[in-house]
DNA sequence: CTGCTTGCAAATAGTTTGCACGTTC
DNA sequence: GAACGTGCAAACTATTTGCAAGCAG
């Protein structure tokens, strides 16, 4: 876990981006949470250690990290986006009833991805879409 | 086409909802456009015939129509939602580069839907998610 | 006529931006 | 010390809501 963070920091540095306190904390929280954090949540968590970190800084950091390819975001339907690290590729199932987010391996979408490529020439962007529906606990759509 | 509109109006009436000028126009535009309209676009089109129709009314109408099951909306990633009629079920592929929306039949997702149901007990909500990626014209993710 | 609908203005949520100051390399 | 990053306030976009007036049933 500490190794993973160290690797990410190293990535940052090696691509010529500056390693700041805000970025270090944000990456650290993302590693700790294993993804799925909104900008809000991320700000709240980092602020426990660094109270004057502003929400807009979180957005700018995430934007920079995304541009560098370390982070990606997914829109979960009703506005708010969640951010996660790009290593450990996965897709998201979101329950519209209870809001739970289930991670599923990329391989689940391999067949679909292939079909869409051959039928429509369309390339799915990995890690960047959420599938909406209802989870097992909430039962099928009534 | 006129028949389709008449059927929708009838649906409205039979479920006890009031048939207003705003609702009639909105349904008419949705039929004419074959879906994929944002609230903005919808307002602009209806305003050609009924200039004082307010955007908030469009949202309220769409909300009512959605509650009645005639209309559904999809979030295309960066905020704005598009609305479409619920008959003629289909899914949406959205190109992140050029924004084009490609409709594909529900059947394309049948296998995925089945897999997710059996592996995770998760029921995909039909017609309510968009798949992001890149269209044939824009080429695969660089 | 009674309540569902609408127009309008103002509020909200999520995110972005301008600018002056602080920090990293 | 030059360029990049951050804090803060204000702008912006998409959508929702309160309220008084309007129209459908």
C-alpha cells in the first residue's frame, strides 16, 4: 500500500509534474479508499490532515492527475463524479435504488467490447462508464 | 408518426395526467426527433411554436412524463442529460471525442445483462445507461 | 371551481476560472 | 527565481423549487 503510493508519487515526478502536499494526500486517500470517492469526499478526508485544502484544489489536482493518466473519473448518473486510480482496471455497476457501487473486472465487458468494435467500429473507453440498474439487495426493477 | 403522438397523448389522459399544450408539444418534438434531445434543445424547439414556454416547465413536464413511464433520460457523461421516448428500446454509445450518439438495439446487451444477473444478481436498467468511448470516425483511444 | 400546471425568479449542486500569493524544482 | 500550484471568491452549467396566476377536467 505504501509501495503503491510511492510508485504513484514517482510517476508524478518522472513525468515532470510537481509533487505537492495536496497531490500526495489525494493520491494517498485514493490508495486507501480503493477508489470511488467524489471530489467532496476526497476533500473532506484530506482536510483532516490539511484543513486549508480547498475543494477547487482537489478538482485541479484530480484534473492534473487525470491528464497524466494516474486517475480516471466515472459519472454515476445524477451529477457527481467519482474518481479512482487507473491501475487495477475495472468497471462500475451502480444501484439506482441504494447507490451502492459494485466493481467488476474488465473481462466482464470483453465480449461486449468486441461486438461493438466489429459492428459499429466503436471502441469502449475502459474504466469510464457506469452501468445503472438495481443490485441484488434492492431486487429487480419493479 | 401522428399516430404515435396520438397514442402517447392518449396514454397521458388515461393515466389521469392533464393534457396540456406544453406536454403535447414536448411529446411531439420527441416523436419528431426520435429521441436524444437535451432539455435545452427541447425548450428551443417547442419555443418556435410557443415562445413563452419556460425551461423549468420543460423539466417539470419531462419529470412527469418520466414518472408516467413515457419518457426516460440518459446521462451522457459530462452533465447534460438527453431524453427519449420509452417505446422502441435501445441503448446509447457516446463518442467522447465528437459527441455523436449512436443507438444500438437492446439485444446487443443481452449477453452482458445475463452475465451480470447471474454473477452479481445485478439487473441492468434498460435504456438508462450510455457507453462512452470513441466512434469509428474518431478512431480508437490514442 | 378545485387542483394540477405553468411562468418567473431565485435557490441549489457540482464544477470551473481569474487572480494574487506561496511552493517546488 | 521562474514556472507551476494553491486559496479564495466569484462565475458557470444543469437542474430544482417557491409562489402566485392560469388552465384542464
